[in-house]
């Protein structure tokens, strides 16, 4: 997702700071930022091993479009992400709040309004 050279960071794709719902098997979270090549999100989990670097996990991201002059539409993105890194940000009574960086290895399936 990044290429660091001479202390400067050169991202493959521009990131957008968006808080979107993200779902994984048995887990729900919120995105912090997303790009064409990956996503960074936070999730509260009791099993941090699910998000171990090198793991591939299926994800679903849900959003609503807000195109001026058009009716809002629900958009669902489904695919798989490769865990690049994770770190525990906080410990709560519900589990560890973990930041996870995923790299997309393949194109996502996109559906509009449940189609």
C-alpha cells in the first residue's frame, strides 16, 4: 500500500477519510480511510489472531451514494483483503479495539440497492 523511499511516503492510491460500515465473518467495524488498493479500519475483537498479518479475510463495505441531483442509493462492496498490519489501540470490556490495514488483492463485487 505504501512505498517509502528516502523517508518520504509514496502511496499507490489516494486515500479518502471515510467512516463506513465494514463487516467480516462474526465481526463489525468502521473504516478510517479507504483507497483503491486497501482499507484501514477499527474493530473490537476478543480474537486478535483473526487479524494476524498475512491472513486473507472476506469483507463487505456498505455505503450510501450522495450524488447531487440523484436519489441516494445503497452500495455494497464485497471481496477479500490481505492483512498487512494490525495494532491494539485500546482494551475495552468488550475486547481489544484493533486497527487493521488490509490490502486488496483482487477486484471487489459491487452491488447497488441489493441488486
